[in-house]
């Protein structure tokens, strides 16, 4: 893995693939959401059937995160943020050595923000348990 942006774009692509598969499975099944939920979890029914076991808040969260079109929208938003916060080489006359700076954060001429910026680091936090995540990316 070359850098945090590549890492994030790979994770986003994985999330999108799962969402697309869920949409395709849902379209190919007569049972709709309940069958798709059962296939994902091995449980019959929908997340709301498990309210006593998981609690209402957990059931609501499972329902929200199981909406593939919402996942796709979040993936697109994350991808745009990663691209907006891309890195660039700061001209050496502005620094003592070569550094990368965020294209969106900071002022290029006066005080460039080192890349990866906090925004990129925060987007990577949900993927911190992935084996390719690096500790130095923590915000």
C-alpha cells in the first residue's frame, strides 16, 4: 500500500462492491430486504425482529447500515473528499526540504498543511482494524 489515499480508495471500492452485491441480491429475491438480511446474518427476519436481543438502538443502526443505496452515497462522498484533499509537493523554496501538503487544507504560500491532513486521517479511522492500516495514520 503506497499511501493513505490509495488505502482509502481501496476500502471504498470494497464497500461499494458489497453494496452493489446487496442490491443485486435484493433484486433477485422475492423476499426483498428480509431475505437479504437473513443471507447476510444467518438470522431469519429483519433487524427489527431482534430488538429484544440487540436493543432498539442496535437494530436501528443495523437497518441504517444495511441500506445499500445509502452505502453507495457515502462511498461517493468519501471518494470526493479523498480527491479534494489530495497531496502535492510543496516547492522547496518554501520549505527546508521536500514535504507533501494537502491541496485543500492550509495556505500554500504561507503555511501549507502537511499531508495526510486530519480530514483524510479521520476518514481512515473506521478502517483501522484492516491489516493494511498504518499506525502513523491515526489522527
